[in-house]
């Protein structure tokens, strides 16, 4: 029994208090949600932005007729800076392609084999041995023939072929992403291509 | 004088204590009673967890030091590591301690876990403590891997490449995971930044939070008593029994803590000694992906995986890569649910002992295989390892010519002579006893039938070269042994 004038204990129910408190709760919830969204939207946008569109870039390697660059029936490692890179990539922006000039085909068109250095097994760099005409991988012993076919070891397929074209007499290679089994250079995965640029591979001479 | 000092100390201490109130908050935790057995000589089994934590703190201290100088940028990381190694006073030493202490942390966590497993300490009511522990093991390995990447050298670059290639095999989501992992379409600056954030903020944050949870559980559920054969755990009676046991127990602050402190100090001394004597790891080759001849190897905590990946049959490979680690983790997480009662003493749990023995041996063998990696061709053997003179001492000119062909066709990269050269294919020192001329020609021309280990050389060995090389190979026999014959030249193999 308390006196009518004594201050009520805080949790004693009064007619108007439940509505006031629940209004307060609603407001807090609303303001809290707004605050969370204000922070969340840009943060999520930032994180999602890390996955960028893949531009299609072509890298000129050299004049098709330059016999020093592309001797017929010899496989050479050509090194270039991948246009897909950051300013501060340093040496890691360098990329290599094994290119073999196959000479002219029946129609008089120059033909090339262009292979990525990245082993189709688990991505180590393969080395070309002209004496035995084999590509060997230092990691788990994958070996490929000169035409890129798997010769032995754990790789489940041949070397990754890089799209190429001849434009105004210059051999160009498509700037490569890191090729993996489901995301090869010839057939990039749709998963990471969402809404990105229509693919122009140019003429396959 | 002494009395004055003491009075001052008391007043100052009292002033702080009046505000901090440590005596009623922290002291009870430090003095929480532990079973008498765990405070006695058997307490030496209990020192590995605190040693792991000590090394974690050592990692944080040295890591902060390194972060003051290291540049997490793909074009300068390597130089900043060289700067640490050669210019910054004690830079090499800090790097070295960080590497060895990180290695020590992996070792201690595994030892701690093995001890807990063998003593059945994960059983009721410490299931959650074990689960936190499994997560801590994974995070520790995560630190080891991300740390290896920050050492932005060739191994780091290709290590990420291998990790990404493995992730790329995940059905459907693979390519998306790869982009997320390397932070874009290629390995480079964004990859390094991402691994830096993981190694310095994300994983350590999780580690500290989980260590907190782990310790909280240790304190609330108490340290397990040393196992006694014939005293099985029964969740119904365990709590009451433990309560009784602890009444006769000792405070943690005392013998138990002294053991922890002594062991941790010894571990730190060993780590620092190793760091001083052996020095820091790397950086190795330049992070230039176009340098052929790179020979990527993971750091030692992952050599077993490297071995496993190389040795698993092609058909099972994707499973071994993706599902097997997940299965392993799930098994670890399930341990306390599969057996959360019953005997704890190793002498009464032969299966547990067997699991440790078999698991440990498997890991050790795989690590050894990963270290020696006999499956890798030795890229320089054909030009670097000469033919042992003993082999060609009595060779005819044709055989000598064959030896030259043998070297020049890179055969040595996979085939050793007298143990020198690649180990991918068989040592050919006495191949003349095993294979006939015809069999050799067939093998060289067509390779191992069915796409086996040996590639087909048919198109790239001219008839004259083949003649000479086979003559050389047939001559490879221990003295006095006749060349191989197809039995009576009648039965075909
Ligand atoms: S990465 Fe080339 S064989 Fe495994």
C-alpha cells in the first residue's frame, strides 16, 4: 500500500505508459534500422564493387611476319604486361604466353598456337622444353605435348588456349584472367560475367 | 625508509584497487580451483594450451612490429621484406621470430589438441570447448597460409594460384569464389591487399574472440581432472563428482600457473634460439609469374596437403581437394558428440590411441613426401646432372652418342641414373636388365599405354637418335648381367 502522492515504481503500469513505451520502441527500431542501412548500403556496395567487370582487352604481341618473334614451328615464351592490372601490381602484372607459329594454312592464313603458362591442374607455371617438345609443370609433374594436349601427370585436360587474332598484320592476344577449369580463357564462366560487356573476340583469322 | 615505501605502495595500490576492484573480479578467476591431480606432476600435460596462447601474443607483438615497416603493396612488398632483412636493425630477427613462433603455434595447437583428445578431456561437459578449439586450429592454419602470401615471393604467388585453382573446382560457384579470393580476375595487388586484411585484421580478430570464448569455457566448466582408468564420464553424475573433486582442489594461481609460465618461457626461448640460429624464411624468388623454372612449394604446415594432392588418383582428386578437408573438419567437430561419455584414460581407449597413431603417421609420411616431392620433374636435371662416368666407362661410340641423346631429350628430368636426376619415372641405372630393345623402343615411341606417366616421344626422336639411345639404355646393366630377353623370344608379355 503506497500513498497516492508517492512516486510510482518505474514499472508500475499506468494507463498511458504502454503506448508511450511502445512508441518509443518503434521509434528506436526505425531510427536504428535507418542507421544500419546508412552504414550498410555503402559498405555492401564497397565490398561488391571488389568484383569488377572484366574488360576485353587485346594485347599486341608483334608483327606476324616478324620471323625473329615468331619463327615458324618454334614455340616461344612471349611476356607482356596484362592490361588487367593495378598501377601497383609490380611484376605480378606480367603474363606469359607460349606462342608457336604454325605457318600459313591452305587459305594462306597465318595460324598460331597460343597457350597460357598456367597449368590446367592447379595453376603452376609450365616450362617449355624444345628438345623433347614437351611442357613440364614443376608442381605435381604434369606434362603436355607441343600442341597443348595432356601428355601425362595429374592435369585433367590440355593447356589453356588463349584467344588471339590478327589485326592489321599484328598478332594480338586477349588479356587473360586467371584461368581455372570452369573459367577458361576461351570459355569464361558466366558466373563472373554477369551483365558485362558483350564479348567481342574479333576474327579468329 | 622501507616502511615509507611500503606505505606509499599500499596507498597507491589501495587507490587503484578501490576503483578497479580487481580483488573481487579478476582474483576469483585466477584462483578458481582446479582438480588436485591437475596441480600435481600430471599437470605437465596441461601446459600446451597456454603455450599456444603465449605464442599468439608473441605473434601479435612481432606482427605489429613488422607492420610498422612492411608495405602490403604488390610492387613494393618484396623490397620492404628485403629492407627488413638487411637494413632495418633487428628487422631480420623480428621476421625470424614471427616465422618460427608462427610455426611453433601450429605445433603447439596440434600437440594441445592431441593431448586433449588422448585424455578424453573433450567429453561432457567440455564439448563446446573442443569445438572452439577446432575453430582455433583452423584459424591458426589460416594465419599460416595468409602469412605465407604476405611473404610476396614466387612461392607466395603460386601458393595463391594453387589455392585459387582448387577453389575454382567447386561446382558452379568455383569461378565466383576464385574472384572473391584473389580480389579480381588476376593475382596481383588486390590479392595481396586482401590477404593483408585477412592476416592482420580479420583472422586475428576472430582468433582473439575465440580464445576469449575458449578461456571462458575453461573457467566456467573447469579444467578436466587427469583421467583415471575405470572412472568413466557419465553426464548425469559428472557435475556433482567434479564439484566434490574441486573442493579438495588447488587454486590455479599457484603450481599450475607456475608450470604454464615455466613451459611457455622455455618454448619462447627455443623459438628465439631457432630464430637466431636459422634466421627468417625468404623472401625467395621474385613474384614474377613469367619466370620459368619457378619451383613453388608451400610452407611446411601445408606440405602434407601438397603430398596428398600429388599422390591422389586423378579420378578422386577433386573430391580429395574439396570434400576431404570438409569431411576432416566435420569429423573433428563431431568428436565430442560421438563419444561424450565413458572412459577417458588412453589405456582404456585403444581406438583413440590408434586414431592418433595412424593420423600422425599419415601426416608425417605425407609431409615427408611433400618435402621430397618425387613426383615433380627436376627441370634442370637434363642440363645440370651429368651422366655418371661409371655408367659410360665401357660404352661403345654408339652408346655414348645415345647417352648424349638421352640427356638432350630431357629424360633425366624424370629418370635418375644412379639416384641422380628426377624421381618421377623409374631410375634407369639397370633398365637393360628389365626391358628389351623392342620394349624400350615401344615405350619411348608411344609412352605408357593408356595415358600413363610417360609421354610419347615418337615424333621427336629421329630413327638414328632412337637407335643410339636404345643402345645406351640396353647397356645400362650391372656388370656381368645379360640384357633382358623376351622369354625364348616366343611369348609376348
Ligand atoms: S599444377 Fe601443374 S601438375 Fe599440378
